[in-house]
């Protein structure tokens, strides 16, 4: 005993001694009513100062782990000793206690069952931002600015709807995208994903069917499945969802809900044209179907005119678009902040669901983001990030065109490209062959709602160096050629 | 036009000009292909420098809102102008699209339908920490320490399970409470509430029935209802849940789940005795019922021996306790960090559900909390906070005993007391009468699972000054006496 005490230089010593002694007691190494070493003895045994031991014993007594007897020293409180090792108990089999919602979450968990890149591999699987672009100085400043202004407020409870200055900022932000916010309201969430989950948990399932683009965002497919929806995917065209396909499905059977990713669509990278947005909205509004709009990467435009989001295009009385926004893919994913902009009535209920499920989104994240945006850092960051991503985007396109024997390449901006081979090609086979050479990507089948897409793949380039973009795509292309022969 | 431009001194000017111009375009004040004022004209109209306008126009062009014609100036991109005001659309009635889960969240939302305190009122409704105790300097230091070490990592995506240093810290923390962590694992959540919601969403409902103490935590009752559980509350005794009551209910019908708050129980403030913990666990384990343990305020002990949590008392093979922990009520509620410590199998699935629902908890919150704990700030803070709360706790007890014509007072520590009047008393009436005198509290009925508790109330004292504790409780007591006569 006392020989295994490990001392860390950068933590208060008395806490380390206290924690160590607690372990000796709770594991039963020190027993009920056993006398502890005197403070002098322990200080020698653990090679710490006697004052350190005095502080530790004082705390232990204060926390009810030990008791003092005058003139005799300190003793172990009986209920503390060996607390976890004494009794009997039967093992519970957890398997029958797990429901389908949890099983589907696990089955569709790409972190558990997806593509793993070996260390040192060239990985095109990520579409997260490149952290080398992060302007940490401005983030620190935003934090300190806000803490100085209202630190106490930030650290105590906030509101389920969100941090007021950020809500107001985002309402203006959406107005600047052309949204008429009359009759609408805004709820801050812990990122896009929580926003989607809250909306799906709140909306009624009359028919149990949801409409979306095919292919579409994997996280969305996963959540639709977890909520028990039948998913109908409508085919994509170079300027977005097929309107004939959409009209066909709408006329065939009733739907509860539609989910669309109009800008830099995941995984195809396609931007839906303005005209198509108007027409798709007209159709969905005619059938009175609520539309979830995923505002994913809307900001990562490298060229062309501004195209207003669906929620801005829904004119007149049309209050059916639920816009989900986030800066995660552009700014800092570690800050879990997203938002829902939608009809007031819906937000009223979403707010209560949010409160019931997580009270509110981290106020630090919200206030830091607000201050960062307000200081004008986002504009500057975006300019820098866009220049960098645009270069990589153009490089990746050139490399794909030069090396990959593909049928089609799409991607109008954003952080990824989408490659289609001939119909008989299997990108899972390509992946296996490339992976052996240290290159991985995301096979397109996981984005498909109908079991298709085996001949497609997504290439995320945001976190790959220029050199590796060239090298990786060349390996993919050469390997694909071999497979084709 | 241009007269309503409002300039804020603390934001970059070019961003303000840019945003202002966007609004003029999207609202249709500036029309498709309309010529914008020259940079010189606009600088005069808005009283900003010409360089500011040049930057704004350059950005607007870059973002695709305007286009330049050589020698002629800048013009509005047609798809931008009046984007939200031109089209027709039918109104959607949201009411039929909302489900019971959302309706129950709204109905049971205390922020929407609970007690409102007028400004200046003495409010005993809160059990949040007193922000005057927050040590902002140490919080800032913890943030800067961590940002300097690994800022880029903190701001990019983290893991659903949580921030590794914090997970390891909390595992040690739980071991120090006597928990045997073999076969267990830990998931970080956005506070206790998300932890509870995740667990309820993951567990199978075979019988649709849950067991808990009566009264119990309102947020828990709300979430049980939202998940469609029939709730059976077992009566409380001065040392915790009635064991005869528990045995009676267990033998009567099958349950899916139990929920217990063994320490500083909300709302009664009762601490379950060590012996009772062992016996309750034995009973529940015999029936093989998973137990959610709410580790609420466990740290806010003011006297007595350390009492190990249920998860530590569950010895041998008993893997059925799901411990939900949080520092929110003691430390900083604004940091949304809680955790689940439970059997590895369950955590494996909870991790996937967490990922599907919100990807991960704010890394900033987690890393800041970790560094704050590691630096030893929590220990110091807790000592200070406990001294302060203990004084208020003792004062509140003295005042209740002096003024309130009650039948029973409970509260062994923590941030609130629980008062029971005679069975015919109505605390809702008392509340109405006190509220008129500027004093509010939480009527106990909202914590009851069986519609009872109309003669009880909870008094949260953490955010009330000493002076107002005395004044408020005297008013409550005097008003109660009048009602009794």
C-alpha cells in the first residue's frame, strides 16, 4: 500500500492525496473503522508535504469519508469501506431492454460500421472543415469579450429558445437571405442534427411516409429510419430534384413530410436552380406537405448568383418550410449550434420539446458564436476559407477529370464531389482495392434510399492536402481502370 | 431610401452596409437589374467612407447579390430582388401535424405554464446555483489553458461518447465514490436532462410502466409522460422511498424501469439511508428491473457520513443501475454537461442514439469543464459554495420552523426544502395569496405522480438573499396562518 501513488505535477497535491485515499477506502484496501496513517506518516509514505496531507484529511472528514477521534487520529467511515465489493447481485441481460430506435441508431452508425481509415491513409471520407483555417485568436477574443460583459449570465441557466442576441442576429441573417420572418420564429439547437431530430420527434406520422432526394444525407436517412418512416427518394437531375419525379410520387400516395437539401446537396453537391425551387415549393404546397429544408453549406458558393433558400422562396401565405441552419460545416463543428426557422406555432412546440430533452443549447457556444459573428470575424474567415476550399475544389475536379474513368461528376461548390461510374461498377470493390493502397472514400450506396448507388462515391476534399488530393485521386482512377479491364 | 440606415459603432462598417443593401434588394426596395448608387453616392447617403462602400460592393458581388457592368456601375441580380414577396402560397394548418409527444412537452412545460415571478418578487421557485458564487477568473483561465493546448481540436468535430480527458476524469471521479467500473462505460451528454431523454428513448417498453418515488422530479415526470409511461409513485419516508411500498408495487404488476433520486431528492430533499439503498437495490434486482439513478446534487452534503450512490452499492454481478450525473446544479448550468455511467452494452447503444440525435456535446463546454476540474477549481468552489448554501439552508430551516404552521419539514441538504401542511390545506391558494404580496414558491402538486400533494410546497433558497429568505418565509407563514383560520 502507498507505493502505487502517482504524482502529477500540474494538479493540486492535496486533491491527489485525497482521491488516492478515497480509492483505498472504497476498494476495501482500508477497512471499516481502520485507523489511517498519521499525517506525518502519510507525508513520508507519499512524499508530499505534511500540509498537503492535513488539507486532504480535512477535506475527507468534511466529505464524510473519515472521522477523527480526539488524540487518536483518523478512521474510515464504515459505510465507505469496500462499498462496491461486498454484496451479491444478479446480472441483467440488456438485450431485451433495447428498442428498435436504439438498434437502428446502432446499425446505421457510420462511426461504428463505416469506413475506417488507417493512420496515414489519404481519406476523402470527411466533409468537416479544415482546422488549419481556424482563427483561434478571434475565437479567444470573442469568448473573453462576452465573458467580461456577462460571464455570470452565460454560466447560469439560459432559455430553451436560445441566447437572445444570437436569435436576433440569426433572424437578421435569414432576412438578409431574403426570408420574410413575419409569422415565423427561431429556435437555437445543438447543431443541425439536433434540429432534425427535434422536428422529427414533434411531427405527427399520419401516413408514415417521407419524401426526399435520392441520394441524400446519411444522417437524415438514419433519423428517418429511427422514426419508422418509409422513405421515398426522388431521382436527381443536374439542377436538382426531378420535378416530374416529385409530381409522380406526390400523386401516387400521401406523404407526411418532405426533406430537401437545395444547396450543395449531400452527397451530389448539386445546387437546385431558383426556378426549380419555386416549382418544387408550388407542388409541395399544393399537397400541403411540410418541407424540411437543410441549409447545409449554403454559404460555400464559389461562383454564380445568390440563390435564395426555399424558406425565402416560399412566398405569400406559404408557412410550410422548416429551415434548418448551421455553421458547423463552414465554421467550427465543435461549437454545437444550429437553428430552426419556421412557423411560430411549430417553434412554440419545438421549444417545449427542446426544453424537455436538453433544457437548452450551451450558452457558451451560443454567446461565443454570437460575438464572433458580431465582431465581423465570420465574414473574414469565410473569405479565407472559400479561397482555400475553392482552390481544392478546382484541383479535385481537374484530378477527377484527368484520372477517373467516370460517367458523371457533380458538385457545384461545397466541400465534396460526387462521382458516378457506369451502372455495372461497384465502388465497394474499388474501395477495398484503394484501401489496400492507403486511400479511402465514401461509397455512394449509404446515401441511397432504394438500395442503389453501388456505382457511385463521394469525395470529401476539405481536409486533404493538395498533394494528397492529386495522389489519392490518381490512385482511385488507376485502380478503377484496372477494375474496369 | 437610405435614411433608415442605423450605424453601430462596434461592428465593421462594411458589413453593416452590405447587410443593409441586401435587405433593400431582398425586400424589393431595389428591383431586378436596378442600378445601385455609385460608391461615391452611397458613401454620402450612408455617411460612411467610400472604402467601406467599395468593400461592401465587392462582397455583394462576390456573394452573387449584385453584378458589375464595366463603365456603368453595379446592378441587382434578378433572382435576389423581392425574393420573398412575389409568389402565392397556401397556408398550412400546423395543428394536425403535431404529435402527442410534442403536445405533452408543451402542456407540462413549466416555463410556459408554471409560476411566474413579477420583477422584484421574492422567488423560491429556483433551485439553480447562485451566480454570484461563480469564479469567472478560473473559468476564463481553464478556457485559455485548453485553447492554447489544442484549440483546433476543440473546434472541430469530437466524438459522440465525449471528450476523452473528461471521460477519464469522470470515471476516476465515480471510482472515488466507490463505483466498480469494470464492465461499465461512460457517455457524456448535454446535461442530466439529455441523459434521461436518451435513456428513455433507448429502452424498450414491454409493459409501459415505470416506478419512482412520489413525489419526484418534475422534468422526469414530464419525460415519462412524453414517452407514454404509466407512472407509479411509491410513498416517501424520512429516510427515503418506502420499502414496503416498493415491494408491494413490484409484486403487484410488472415494470419496465425504475427511477430513483437517492440524494437530496427533488422535491423532498431527503437522503436515502445506506441500508435502504442496499435493500431497494436487492428488491429491484430480484425483479430484474433497470434502475435510473439521478445523481442530483449528491455533492451538496452539509453534514454526516459519505453515502455511496446506488451504482456503487450495486455489488456483485448487478449491472442494472444507470447513473445519471451532472454538475449543473452545483457548478455552471450554462455548461450543458452531464454523463451516463452504466453497463457497457447499454452505453454502446446510447452512444449511437446520442450520435444520431446531436452528434456530440459541445467540446468547448466539455474541455473547459475538464480543465476547471483538473486545475482543482471545483474543490475550492465547492467549499465556498457549500459554506454559503449551508448558511442559507440553516437560515431557511430556522425561518420555516419559526413562521410556517406546517406538519412536516424535510431537506437533508441541497438547495431546497419541502414543506407539508395538514391534509386539507391547499398550497395553490397560499401561492395566490403570497404572490399578491410579492412572494412565490413551487406548489408541490406538480411533483406528484398521483394528483396528490396539494398540501405541499418546495422552497428553493439558493438564489434568495438572507434578508429575503427571512422576509419571504415570514410572509408565507403569516399568510398560511390566515388561511388556516
